[in-house]
C-alpha cells in the first residue's frame, strides 16, 4: 500500500512533435486543478510546479525529452498517471 505522504516519481518522454508547448502546458495545469497533491516536473536539474504554465514552458522540453514527474499527497498516483498520459500520448497535437 502506498502512503499518501510517500513521494511518487515517474520518468516520461515527450510524445508531442512540438515538445511541451503552451497548449500542452495549459492542459497539464487544467488537469492539476482536479488534484490537491503537490506535483512538480523536472528536466535537466530544473524543477517546476506542475500548476505553473510559465514554469512548464521554461523547461524548454523538446520532442523526445525526458521529464521527471514527482508527486506527493492525496491522489498523487492518479495525478502522475494523468500527467504521464498527457505528455506521452500527445503526439497527435499539432498545428495545421
């Protein structure tokens, strides 16, 4: 059994051909509105709050980049899974 105080961590690869751009970052922040747990996203030693569009954009995550999602608190497992799916399976989100 996972305790709510336990830190969950998952590494995901950006599936979007445009990387982690504004639309994806906004969707991620909207997803976080449904959760009370603390979630951060990290890349190359920089870690930002998953509720900050600007912070997520500052990661400059290009297609294929690996991000580390860290969550702690109630509902953290569900939050990590939702964010993972959003980042990994967003390859069809494109301009044109």
